[in-house]
């Protein structure tokens, strides 16, 4: 399961509205090879799930994750930081043994 913080849910709803997307558009989270640490997070809006997607819902936001990526993301919280040192969306991944400084890549 992937959870969403209150602040991230609020920001997702704001971005969806700002981009003119309906509530049918949800969040797709994936893990791909690359980045400084070997694996990178991908975060996008998507209207339709793919055949191999698992779907979770938290705070009114549906999160679609392919079955391969869920192995790396189980228990992860999607958060958002907009303070002085804020980085935007952040993944709090308990499975990551190492994370790069930008927070966009990790290793297991």
C-alpha cells in the first residue's frame, strides 16, 4: 500500500485543477532504473489504469502502481514539502537503504 499525507493530497488536488484535469485523473507512481542511486521515482497523472496496475486510495486520491514497482514501494508515503527547503513531492520509502541528495532516486 502507498499512503498520501494530507499536504500531498491537497497539492495533488490543486495541481489537477490547475492543469484542467477532471477527478477521473489519478496519480500513477512507478519505479524505473536510473538516477544517482540506481532507481528513480516517476509520478504522473493518468486517467486509466493499465492491465498490471494495483490501485490504492487514500484521502480521496487513487494511486495506480504497476505490480513490479509495488515491490519497491510497499509502505511508502507520498508527502509534499513547500517550506524554505522544500523539495516538492517526496517519497518516504521504508524500503530504501540509500537515497540521493535530491530525493528523486534510491537503492534497495
